[in-house]
C-alpha cells in the first residue's frame, strides 16, 4: 500500500460474494475494489452472520469491544481476515447472540424482520463507530467512513457526537427501507435523547436509522442522478422529501457502476458459450438454447425462434411484478413469446407466477429462489430483459443486460432513466438507442413498449445495432469512483 493512501472504512450489512440479497451486495464488492485500484487503503466491516463466518478461513482477533445493547452491555469480538476474492482486509463483528443464526441478514425463514433488528444494527453501528476512531489502537485511522443504507445510519449519528472524527459519507441505496423502530427500542438501546426530535432521527413517533444517516452524515449520496432528484419529491420521498430537499447542499447522485470483470459475456464462467460485441452470434444463441433446455428438455425450433423474455429480481412491488403479471396473458395471446423468470420475495407474487407457469408449461418458466449462476444465464440467454420497476434507485440488472446484448424494457425512473436510451426513430437512426423505455406508470404503457420491442426483434439488422449499442456502453466504475474520491476529499 502506498504511503499516504487515503484510508477509507466501508461499513455495510452485505457484500458479494459472501452475503448478498440484492444490488447493495454487488456495490459493496465493486466500489471498494474500484477505490482500491485507485490507491485507496480500504477496510470493509461486516456483521458476523453465521453464513458469513462459515465461508471465512481462520481469522486474526483484533480485539474486543463492549457496547450498549438492548438489555445491557454486549461484547463483540473483532476479527480480521483476508479472503481470496477481496484485495483488502475484511473486518467482521462477531457477536453470536445477534448474528449467529440461520437465514437472511434481515428476515427470518418466514420473511418477517428479525424482532431484534434495532439492537442488531445499533450494536453493529456502535462497534463500527468505535473502529472508525481506532478504538482498538490498531494504528489504522480512516479519513472517511462510507456507510450504506439504514443498517449503518447510526454510525453517522454516533460519529457526529465526536470532536475528532473521520468524514462521514452515507449512501442511500433505497429510500423505501427506512429502518423504522418504535420508541421503546430507542429507550432500551439508550440512544442519546437529543436524537429524538424531528430535526434528528425521530419520524412521526418512531425513529429511523435511515433518517439518522441523512441528518448526521457530512455528505449523503444516492445511486443515480435522477433518483437524487426524485427523492426530493413527495412521490418518491417516503415522507423524507422535505428533509432531503433541505439537505440538497450535501446530497449527490452518483451512478453505480458494474463490475465488468464479473459481468463479461466473453469470459463469464457461468455461461455455456461466450460472445462479444464484435461477434454476438452464435454464442448468444447457444446460451438461449441451453437456457431453454433447462426448462424444456426438447426445445424445438419454434421455441428457439420465439423471443425469450427474461427477468431476474426481487419479487416486490418496487419491481413492477404486478405489471408483468397483468401483461403476460395479453402477450401470450398476441404473440409467440416465452418468459423465463428468476426471483424470490413476496409469497403472493411467487404463488401467482407459479400458477401461470403451471398453466403454460411450454412458455412460462419460473424459478423461485436465489441462484447466481442462473441469473447470469438469463442475462445472456434471453432476448429481452424486463425491468418495469415503479422506482429504481439505480438498478444493476439493466446494465448487466445491456452488456450481455439483451436489450431491457424499463420504466423511465431513477437509474433506469439514466442508463437506457429508448429506441425512438431518432435514437435508432443515430445509433444511440439501447432499449425500450415507457414513461407512463401503467400496464398499457408497458405493453406498448413490449410491442415496440417485439416489432424490432423481427428486424435483425436493427436489432443487432441495438444490441451492439448496449454492449458498447461503459458502465464500469471509473468515473463514479473518481467522483466518490473527490467527495471524500472535500
Ligand atoms: P435490487 O438491489 O433492488 O434488488 P439491482 O438491479 O440493483 O436491484 O440488483 C439486483 C442484484 O441481485 C443483481 O446482481 C441480480 O442479479 C441479483 N438478484 C436478484 N434476485 C436474484 C435471484 N433470485 N437470484 C440471483 N440473483 C438475483
Ligand atoms: C438498491 C436499489 C437498486 C440499486 C442497489 C445498489 O437495492 O433497489 O436500485 O441498484 O441498491 O445501489
């Protein structure tokens, strides 16, 4: 490590490939690596979930820190490890009563929030804030602490109390998750009483860890320029729009990048065949065949020639799954499309999708669950990628699909609006078109975009131009990592 390199402590609740529930995990892998590549000295601190500890080799104990929990003091062991996928050391907060359990970082097996989430992430934040002040005397004092989403919001609030402290940067990946907890948790955790105010972390009688991050961090960022504007409006602000508007002086929209080493159709180890922008076929077609054959042992020519729509994502309202459910029967009647969908989330969506698949076993293929290799194969094997999110702070899947020559169909919002160029006549002519964008939030507009897409799919030369334009986009981290570095330094 270069002398004088900027020391940055990342605090987050997930990081690919160790623990990931969505795009947050991807960013917590690729952004710190992009900064490391630019000479920064990084540590990433994560909660010691059971699933995480299981994947890590024996670790060095850095020390113990005792902090206030819900029922008294809680002891956390701080571990350091090197992992082959990470170019910098990981710090893990090992506190078995809070993190050593089966399942998801945030919810139990039945999908309910862990009842002690307030304590889990307050303790995580207290320990992370101490590490940010080098409480273990490791001789590693960060200049900046970069926190992500509500799980880390209290780190900013705790550090704001300290006279000598690192700069704090808080990134909102999704304003829909506010980390709201009742006042009884606030009291039990003995959080500073002056935070309990509309000017602080209180929000209409409860408290919000996300709001704490927004109020107390030195700088707040969100993951696309359009979303940075949208969250300052009542439509997207979840009641925090007024606060965000008043903090515009410290609010920045910085578009996420993608990890172009992991998401690369010419090297991706999950793909049965590789391809690149200079030669899309026959590689892409082989991926389509393999994907279809996973669901239809005898994929005939009709299936191979029909447009294959793909969708990968959390099955929640945000992702416009109800629009997809409403559009499918119309598309099945009007066209010969097939659909392959991978996702998990709300039981109601899982049930409805499974029913559709049972009704149309030759045309609708649903995989409920979480499957990283299959996500890659869908990005590569589908012809069109569906991402009709009602709101989308950034979205990574549409960028993956562009890079894989699978034009996306998206609603004009957040990062989707910032990354996909609609195939209008003019954009097709000048070669800037990369996908299909609809700007009225309803099924009719979504269907209209799908019909335009299917029309163009039948025009191979135009289609290839569209694929090539998407594959040539540079969605790497260079520009955005430089913007973060500039922000850290001001
Ligand atoms: P969000 O973070 O809102 O879920 P993004 O598009 O930013 O949306 O990122 C989603 C990430 O999670 C992508 O890497 C995507 O491939 C992955 N993903 C989502 N659902 C699944 C799933 N069921 N199986 C595998 N990967 C998934
Ligand atoms: C959130 C958002 C998504 C974004 C991701 C990474 O999960 O929903 O739009 O891409 O975080 O920043």
